[in-house]
C-alpha cells in the first residue's frame, strides 16, 4: 500500500474534460487548445463545451445563452438572507452560503434526468455572478441591482458589480479571463466537487463544497494574496531582496508553483498579455513592473526547481484594472470554475463510484476508558 500525501500523481478517476501537459505547459478543454478558445470563443460557449463535450451549434448556443439570461435573477429570499450576512465577511463565505441556499429552492433531486441536469447547470451559471455582485452592493449598504437583459454575460456581471455598463474591451477581456479559469482537471476544488457528487447529493451542494475548497490561499485564494505581496515589495528593485528573504525563511511566493506545471502556467502568459492590453488602453498599474521583476528574479532561484508563475500571478492585476475589488478576485475565479465543476459533476454521475479512499492508521492501540479523576492533563495543541 503506497501512501501518497495529497494523492500526488494518483489517478482517482478517468476524465475526458481537460488535459494538461505540465512539462510543455499545454492545456486543452475537450481537445481544444486553451489559447484558441481564449482568442475565439466566449465563456458561455466554452462552458457548454466543457459540460456537454462538444461546441454548441448556433441554435444550441442561442438557447443556452437565452436560458442563462432568463435565470440570472435571484429570489428576494436569497437577497434578504445576504443582507443578514456581516458586511465584514469574506465574499467567498457569502458565495458558499448563497450557493448552498439554492438547494432549498430547487429541492427536487432528479440527477438521472437530463433536463434536471440542464436546468441546474443553467441556474448555477446564471445565478453565481448575480450573487457575487449582490453581496458587493449589499455590504456597501446598498440594494443589489437587477441584471440587465440586453447585456451579454460578462458585460452584465460588470454592470451589476460597478452599476455602470462596462467598456466593450473591458468586458471582452473579462470574458476571456473566465475562459482561462473555467477548468483545470482534478485541482482541489474540482476534486471536492467530484467527491461530493459521488454521494449523489444535489448540484448546489456540489458547488458549495467546491467554493469552500477554492477559497483557500494555496488554491484560488492566492490571486488576492499576490497583489498584497507585490504591494509589500513596493518597487522592482526590492524584488530580489524580498525573494531571497522569503526563500531563506522557507515562505511560499504566492502565485508561483504548481502541482502539474514545471514551466510557466500557459494561463499566466495569456493573462499577462491581457493585462498589457488593458494597460495600453486604460493606463498602467505600477505593480506590473514589480511583478515582472519578481518573475525575472524567481526564474534564477526557483526555475531550476520547476517553480514558475501560475494562473494567480497576473490575474489580480487584470481584475484590479477592471475595477474588481481585491477580495472579489476569488469569487470571480468561482464564477468561471463553476463550468468545470459542473462538467465534472455530470461526468461523475455518468460513471459513479462513491469516493472512499483508505488510510494508514497511526493512532493508539486499543485501551480502556479511565475515570476523569485519574487522568493527567492531555496536550491540547
Ligand atoms: C491554483 O491544481 C490546480 O490546477 C490549481 C489551479 C487551478 O486552476 O485550479 O491551477 C489554481 O490553485 C494555482 C496555485 C495557487 N497557489 C499559490 O500560488 C500558492 C503558492 N504555491 C504553492 O503553495 C504550491 O506551489 C502549490 C500549492 C501551488 C503546489 O504545491 P505542491 O505541488 O504541493 O508543491 P510543494 O508545496 O510540495 O512544494 C514542492 C517544493 C517545496 O520545496 P522543498 O521543500 O522540496 O525544498 O517546491 C517549493 C516547496 O517549498 N515550492 C515553492 C513554492 N511552491 C512550491 N517555493 C516557493 N514558492 C512557492 N510558491
């Protein structure tokens, strides 16, 4: 019995959704290179591809876009529930709670019914952005604004978040970010989704499990920490001293490293070019030079260990330029990754076996209960 912490390198399922070549830095969704989709597709078309395995024909795409547009609104009960959340709470906790609450409204569980699956996919892809934007306005003490039916998916999210219709270039770049973050094989949150799906619970619980997993700083939460790190470094000439100190103290550089990639994450390269496109149009973010200096410095020190920028390293600079608050970077990641989680939910149902791995027991041998008076204080940490 081989013990592999974190299941590193252990295949626990067969999947046809996404393939990663970590040595070459290549990523495909259902066989389509990511760069191709990020240039030519849009998020809803890519979500359809991930979930149902093929690019939709024009009629299927129109119907999917129409259904998502029709289901963007969220019940006043969910909005009123969000008004009871503390304004200081993290938006990922608000999202996890509100995503789980959807299960209360759609309690019929018919996971063997293709129409139920289609409806659940539409509802989650349609409502997650509305809930992310709603908490942003509610925590500012405002009422959330309703979706605008004449706006496309990404334009509408930015509108609900900022209360003004976005510049078309900004909306297009945001939509491409959603494509880039939509799926990444068995990352921690997608594995969470598959484990939860394997018990045959409802898709809202599956997504709530995944949201909670994505929130961690080693996973989706890193994009928020990268910006804080760049600001702590402050200027390009401070990148080398910062890096040397972090390595000496065995601290992880946020936005670097990956279980799969031994080269620069291909998504980081595309996000970097999207950042430069935004800066050319709307003005530069001075933290970009710090990021590039850190990447250059890390190449020498961490590159030989196969540690390079990952998807989270440049994404925050793009989101900040789009006017997205820092603690919404990970909820934005979730808006996108719902497509991947739902693709894996559907795939798991297609060939299900409940996840129940084994363990190597390292605890006490059998022993008898003892009277409280006879006990000595146990270590509490
Ligand atoms: C995402 O899995 C996915 O696909 C995730 C994701 C997705 O799309 O879903 O790509 C999204 O989560 C990206 C990762 C975001 N997280 C971060 O940027 C946090 C910083 N990165 C690390 O915590 C780490 O690189 C992980 C968690 C991403 C990967 O960790 P691993 O594969 O478990 O690697 P490890 O922690 O075992 O490290 C191996 C070695 C160690 O050195 P040694 O003890 O062997 O000497 O590499 C070093 C680590 O110290 N190392 C780093 C480092 N990451 C690994 N050293 C400095 N800085 C880092 N960031």
